[in-house]
């Protein structure tokens, strides 16, 4: 079967009462004709909720124990020759935390816009400070660092904490207290670091903390896709690691040379979902319709694909050419279909 799989986290909208939005604020079916057909004629299947990284890895054919952390650090480390494969590896990514009287909110990661020299300066000084403590940091890219440390912890992925109060999302487990002590030291070092002082003088966000995650160790890979279309750098890195053809979303939109089975990861809406911005989410639906879904639906009709499945957080929606031709199934308003799906499957 010639399969096109699309992962669209947040397809059913942000965690706010969208049904309270006036009908005139919703795009009509004339603006979202392909979305209306997908939602009206597709077959719905309930999914167990999973984080962004888990859903992407599984869609690529990378499987791991769901009771443990996602193995992002282990996969990331394969680009770095100095790593000892016997050591425990973690993602340790630079972030900006906004702190007020009650909350500590993870506000920025890649939008900090660190330079390579700034990241290397911070990592070098952190390594010097913790040289005798059995911890070592490695540079993977400006906003993706790695920590070599024998810690037994359960963590929450970075994508799941962005724009959230992190007070109750901190790593837990056997070495929880040890990690909290280490994190406090890291934050104190970052507070007065010359890199951050220079950034603040320029009116730029400092790196005032780090997020530890992704320390799962075991994974199995079974090739299930020939191509990945995605604008997420870490996904593209993994695709290259497993020698999967990878292209940006705009290449797909403009008719790139892509072979099914394929996985398309659409993430332009993530910021809107995390910030509960309903209008930005609606704009992302329009963008998805114009740039992605219209192309895929045409692919169904001209037999480039036999089958389409769109995966979101709690539901998948499948469609084939035969389903498209079920003219007796009335095309309902997108607003009504999304509200009903939210009720039936949750967010």
C-alpha cells in the first residue's frame, strides 16, 4: 500500500473552549474544503496520548519502551565520536525560564537564538566547574546539548514543558535531589556568566537554565518510511542517521521527488497550541490546507498515494480514494466536526 502519514499535533485545537468562539470567526468549508472532506469522510481511531518526540520516533519506525524516557539523547550522541556508549546520556538543552511569584514558565528554547560561540563558551565553563563531579557536557548544536551523567531519573520532554509551569514537571526518581542540587549550581553559574551579561546588554534573552530530558537507552529500528518531510532540525538529523530521504515541507508543497510510504511532520502550529492562541491555530489550519493537505488529497486522487492517515494527539483519521467518493456522506462544517472530535476523543 502506498501510504502517506501526517503527524499534526494540535489538529483539534488548543486547550481552551473553542466552542465559545463565534461561528463567524471560524473558517468556512469554502476556505478549508480538503479539511472538511477529511474530517467528514475519514475513519477515526482513538490514540493513547503521547508526546511530540514519541509520536515522531514511532512514525519513523524507532520503537522503545514507553515506560522510559524517549531515547533522543542516545540518538543525538551518535553524531559525536567522543561519547562512551557505556555511559548514560541525557539531553541538556538551554532555556529561558520566566519566574514570578507563583510560576516558573519555560518561555524560550530555540528562540533564544544562541550563536555557536556563545553555546561553546557556556559549555566549556560548565565543564570546568563540574570537572570533578562526574558530569560532562557536549555540544551538538547551538540549542541542543548533551550531558554525560550516571543519573537514574524520569523526565518530561522539552516539547511538553514549553510555555508550561515547570514547577511540577521537574525530573524525578532515585537521583532527584542530586539533580536539583546540580541544577541550582548551573543556574547560579549562568546568572553571572559573561555570555548572558553581554546578551542582556544587547537586549537579548539570557540562558538562565537548562532542561534535562530524553535519557532513554533502548531503541529498535524497523524501516517503515522511504521519505520524511519536516522542518524540525532534530527530526532531519535522525532521518539522515537512518539514511531516510528527508526534505523540508516547502519541497513537498512544490512537488519534490518523494516516494511513499512517507511521513510528514507538520509543526508550524506548535507555538499557537502551547500558548493557547486560538486565532493563530486557525491560521495554521488554513496554512496546512493550502500547503500540505491540498497536495496530499490530489495525490490520493491521482494515485500517488493509496491511503492517508493524519495523526494528532488523541486520534488518527484515515482516508482512501474509495472514501473520498462517498458522495452520500454529507460534508459537515469544520467547526462542528472539530468540536465533536474534541468531545469524543479529548485533547
